[in-house]
C-alpha cells in the first residue's frame, strides 16, 4: 500500500512512507482522485459529446424520415471486438450513420467507422468525421480497435466503388478488394458480422458521374443525383425518404491462430468471397420481400 500525505499532491511514480509525512494525516493513494480530463476526445479523436449531439440531431432522420428497421440486432455482441461489414451505396452514403446510430442507441455500444484517409484531409469535414467516430482505415488501426480495445469497427469492403455505382446498378455488390478485412479479423481473433442494408440506394441515387469535376476537386467521384436535379445544390443536403431495412447475418469466425504475421491468401480470399456471396443473396431476398422502396 502506498501512502500520500493530504497536504501534498501525489506525483506519478513517487512512493511516500509514513515517515515522510512528518506526522501529518495520510490517506491511501487510492483515495486521491485522478486529475480531471480537459476533453472527452479519445485517442482516435472521437468525442462522446459530439456523438451525443449527432445522435440527438440524427434521431428524427433515423426514426421518422428513414423509418429504420433492424432484424437480428441481437447477433451483435454486447462486449468484445467484432468487425462489422456492410454493403455501401448512395452518392452520399447514409448507410454508415444509420448503422452507427442504430447500434449506439439500441445496444449502447460505440461504433468506429473506418474509411479512406481522404476524409481526414477535408477541412472541417475531416474534424467532424473524426469527432463522430471516424478512423482512418488501415490494418494497424483496425487491429488496435478490435484486439487491444475490444471495440466494434465498421468497414465497407466495396470501398468507393459502392457509392459510385449508377442507379441502374443498385444492389449489385462490387468486388471486396483483396479481402484485407478478413485478414484483419483473423489476426485480431474477432468475428466478422455482415449487415445487409436496403434503402441506401434510393436515398440519393446517382444518375451519372462527372469525371472532369472529380479530377478538378481531387475526389474519388463527383455525382449528379436525382436530388440535385430536383433541388440543385441543396440536393446534397436532402436525402429522399426511402425506408431503411437492415438484416444482421450470423457472425463468421475463422479457425486460425490469431496474431500470425501471414495468413494463406487462398483462405483470406475464400472467406471474403463467402461473405460477399452471403450478403448478395440476402440483399436479393430482402428486395424480393419489399413492397416498395418508400413503404418497406
């Protein structure tokens, strides 16, 4: 047991004996409170105050405008790390905020959304993205979140190829890259939990892309959407009121040893393709059950 005099502030790493107190009253170091944090921003840049504000502002959109419904939400664990993967669509995708908001409000667990470094570089947007739980997608960040911190991380294996689809190509999944998300899950020793999302393709459907503006603005793609055709530039701010439905698939685990430096490429690609096929079939099933994009 370490002892600290009441009249002296404890110094980190310092051990004080009763003799050092000169007969003063002493208390255990366990009773000395930690200095208050000056900010609620964690090491990733996420701020719970900003997340709370975002939840408050976004909740009417989530519940009234999108009328979001979940199926299988109980398959997401209440503790421990898990890698959430979902299909990605819409010129300005709404699937990420819908998933993050739903899990945080329904399960009470924070979700870190992993995305391209490009978002971090955009003035103002990059800071807001980081404060809202956005993390640069790279293997080291994902491993720390999943293995060392036991968090939920959300990734979209289609990358920018998903949102850049034209409306005529809706709900046809693009290739899941090189399956890097599977290798991360293997190394971190966590399950992959697929989430199928319908509604995201209709909230901001892309009619065509403008490559010249993409190059000029140095963005992955510059969309022209049905919203923009109807409302002009304000179309960027007003998603259409499509109904969101999300179905959580069974968690997928991998019978491999965690923390290896290398995993067989064939096993990684096989796992990624199996997840893609399951998601694609689930999307087809959900679309067959849907009465309309607007009423579910």
